[in-house]
């Protein structure tokens, strides 16, 4: 089944339409996208992202999913779902739980494992169960993430957003700029309005802001996804077709979309931050994090409008790609 497309009203941001390929009751594996980006090869050096906090702005997250229960550090509900209970950030769609699993599912010898299986997630529910949310809610959530402090003084280092809309809104752009100025990497889905022509310009916001890491999608065999948006602001591509991750009711699902590519890059960024800051023995700026991320990309031969700098491979720059 496919996520239904609805007309987007001004002031509204929605889930970028995605496709549910399959729902799975049980599994035990490293998902193919995590393996493709060679995350397991750098887990030791990067300590699996331990100590890094990623804010995920989405439909929420299933808080008691066995692969995610240890990864959630806090959360907040910016929607009217759950009777507007701000502390109830439970996912009533499935998309957010899937995204969270690709970033952070625990390495617990069961289920799936995420790109950075020891990061912590700040779950910010900005989209309702039907996939819609207000631009104001997303703006408020970005500022909330920047102001948030964990129980031990933790700060958000990465904001991950697999959502978008057609409107370039000043307040949204300003929130993104504030994040970057405070050295928080903002990773966004490029959008799924692509038509298969890698020279056609297709825009979705916040993914089309120059300040964010805009993520396009490729298949598991490194072919550009037909649905992936193309424009001059694409930065990298990641696996976004037939991606296995966590889902509602303790289950797992295979989904497709640039929404699925984005958390691969967010999780990878956490590993890069942890590894590089250990090496440099200091905190990296947002510019430096971006430079280290781009350093680990490999061109797939598509136009820059389609693949940006290329496919992120975490071992690139640290030896031969396996």
C-alpha cells in the first residue's frame, strides 16, 4: 500500500509520500542499507555513536518497541494527537518509528540494528497520525531541540527531518539557520516528487534550503530512485528503496522513499562526529561535520542535481571500500 497523497495547504507540512512494501513480524539481521554504507566497519572507532543525541521530527516513535526502548532519551508532542498531551509522543502512523529504527535500533541480537546503535533519540512528534503537521509546529520543534538539555547536560547534535512541503517560509528557514549557527547538523529528505529525469528541478522545504544536508535516494544496488527529487541543493544520496526497519506493534516493515534515505545519513553523521571528535580531541563545527561527511562520499556517475556529492560510504577516506 502507499501513503496517500493529499493537497498541501499553506502553513502545512506533510510526510513526504512513501511506500510500504511489506510488514514483518520478526527478523534478526543487519539491514541491507546499514551494511551498504559500511556502518558496522566503523562501529568500534565511532563507539556506535554513544553520547550523540539526534532530534527526530516526525510522526513520533513507538516508545516500547524492543529495538528502540533504550534509545529514547526524551520526547515532546507538538500535535493535537493524544488529546494534545505534550509528553505523549507515541507514533500513530508508523513512519517515525521506521525512521528512528534506521538511525538507532539497538544492537541487541534481535530485530534490526540501526546506523548508530548507541545514539540517543529526542523524539519530537510534529506530524499527526494522518501525516500532516503545521509549519509552526515544526518551527517550534526545531527551537525546542536547540534549547533542550538532557539529564546530564546533553545537547542535540543532529536534527533529522523526513518531511516537507512546497512553501519556502521565512520562519522555517530562520529556524534552520539558527540550528546551523549553533553547530547542529540539519539532515532533510530531498522529497519524492521526482520524475526520473535527473535534470528536472523539484523542490521541497526544508530539504531545499542551502543550509541543510539534502538527501536523495538510491536503491540497494546503487541506482538512483526514480522518485528522488533533483535540484541544485542535493548534497548526498543514501539507500531509500526497500528499507527494512522498526514499525508499529513491535513489528518491522520494508518502506521506500527519500524519508528512508535521510535517517541513514543522520545516523552516519553521528558516527562521523563521534569518530572525528575523538581523533581531533575537540568539538567540531557544523561546517567541519559537513566536510567530514562529504569526504566520505563516492560518485555513482549521476548528475550533481541527482546525487550531489554522491553516496556516503563510511569507510571512504579511511581505506579501501570493501
